[in-house]
């Protein structure tokens, strides 16, 4: 099975929370953004090896870019080249 790592925003509730729970149940790793880390204490305790909460306001583009680059740096070398993992600035700021 291929190990996957996801960056999901808003994992405290709603769609982000539901998607996170589904991915963790199938064994994928999730880095989830939250504004209040205590809101995901239960996910952290149930999946200590698969789930990491990161306090982040996704409206803060420099902070978002830095968080994505940290994840890329940590995950690079695990079957994909770093060039394929590195997002372009427009990918981090362009919304439809």
C-alpha cells in the first residue's frame, strides 16, 4: 500500500473533520490545520502516529506557504522527488 500524507484545512469540524477521520481510518497520514488545537485532542490521542495538528490561519499566505514547505521537506525522499512535491506560489494563493 502506498503511504500518503494529506494537508487538510479546518479539521476541527464539518467536511475537514469528516475527511480527516476517513483518511486516518484507512491508514493515511494527515496534517490538519486548526485554530484551537484542543478541538482535535481526540484525533491526536486516537491516531498518534498518523495525525498532526498545526495551528494555522489559512488566510495568512506566508504562514500557509511555510507550513506546506515544512511538510514537503519532511516527506521528500519517500518515493517522490522533491520537485514533484514542491507547490508553485500560484497553487497556494489561487482560489476558484
